[in-house]
C-alpha cells in the first residue's frame, strides 16, 4: 500500500547454542545490569540468522538510537515516490506525491496520532526531495541529506529534528508498523514520534525503563532491522548501501560504545548509539551495531539497551559479554 512498505519477513530464528553462549557470558561477567537487554545475531555464511537474547522484547527508551527509524523511513519514502512516478511524467511531481500519498497517510495514521494536524503528520515533499525531470525520479535534496548525515554520523539532535519534521509523524510511525517493526496494538517495537526538541508535539508509548517515550524500541525489533540491512534486504540495494555508509561513518567518527573497550576480539563496522537521561536520575546507553570477529571474519548484529552510563568503563561489561559469547559460539 503506497506510500508504506510491505511487511518485512523476519529472518531471526532462535539459536540454542548462541543462547547458551550468551547466558554463560552474562553469568560470568560482573557489571552488566539485570535490566540491560542484549541481542546477538550470527550472520552465518549459510544464510541462517540465529539469535540469542536477554530481555529482547523489553520496550526501552533508547534516545538517539531511534534516529535509525528516520533514516529507514526516508529511504522507504524515496522508494515509494519513485514507484508512484514510474511511467507517465507528471505535470508537477510534488503535487503528484501529495495527491497519491497524503490521504493514505491521514487515513492510516496510528491511533495515538488521531488528534494531530496535517503539518505534524504529512511529509514535506519539496523539503525531502529534488525532482529530476529527465529521469522522472526523486532523490534527496542536499539539505535533507546533509541533515540526515549529521543526525546519524554526528548524532546531531537539531539535524535529526529537521529530518523528522520533513518526513512527518504520520509517515514515520505507520511505515514502521506496516513493515512489522512496530505492533500498534501492543505499543511495542520501533517507535519514533518525537523530533528531539524541535517543536512538534511528541506522541509517547509506554516503556519499561522510563516514563512514556517518543523514542523507544525493543532489542529484538532493532536487531531485526539491522539484520535485514546487513543482508541488503531492507529497502533496496542503493538505499541499503547508503544507510550502511552513514552507519560506517558514525564508527569512523567514533560514535560507538562497545568498541571503546579495545580488548575485545571484534571490530565494529556500522553503529548507531543512544544516550539519554531517564526519570530515575541517571543516563542509559544503547547501541545497535554490525561487528566482525577478528580471526574468522564472521559478522554479527548486536543490540544492547538500558545500560547505566557513567563513562566509557560502564559499557565495558556489555562489550565483554558480547566478546565472550561470540568466542564461545565460534570456538566452543
């Protein structure tokens, strides 16, 4: 149903061996909070995507980690726009997008957005896209892409807020729901319905580590998204490659957590972190990443959330758990 994506297949299957490795690593590593969700997905060469988790279905406020939801939605909207435009050249491409998409977004808004006005719901197409009449396609404007790059690679809240406002709450939330990253009946999964303080009224869902949040996810759903992205099966080949480039740039700029522990035997290839305060009076760290084990080159998706943060050393226990679990899984 344009402009929303089709439902994504879930590639994750529970892996008993990886689960034993994770459970053993957690039990033998002090400093990991009992309320820290951890998910590890083995990107095995045979295509199997076995996972292990602890509290993987716990909905958590995860701060800037949810900027990934805006990144994902932007590429789905671009894909949908070009599908709509394919064929006859419109007299006005942006009006064609409005005519084709706006009412669908209004009608299919999630229940929590029932009272929002169009200016909060709908994409601002001219601020997201530039139209190429020769090819009859849209691509991101330079301003939008610069903001998205700053949001992901630099962690800029103002840039992220501008991207969210241009995409619209209605598109962001229903796109995640239609893709099966968010369950609207249970208020569970990837939820971005806030603009990082830029002025739109945030719409919140319950979460387990804070009060109601506009920036929440479960570790499982974020791991599913990153696994599909790692396999280039999330949106389309060009879009997936561009998203991975931004998440790699974040690593180059040292916007990461687990690899701040230089003793681990894996390297982070792509990452998005979150760090923010909760009502209990302290800050919590989160990260979703694609990592490569050094000796074998085997890749893993890792997500952790809700680790109390008081400096780099406070995430080292999570880094150690992931290191030990990967080693036990690969080498026994």
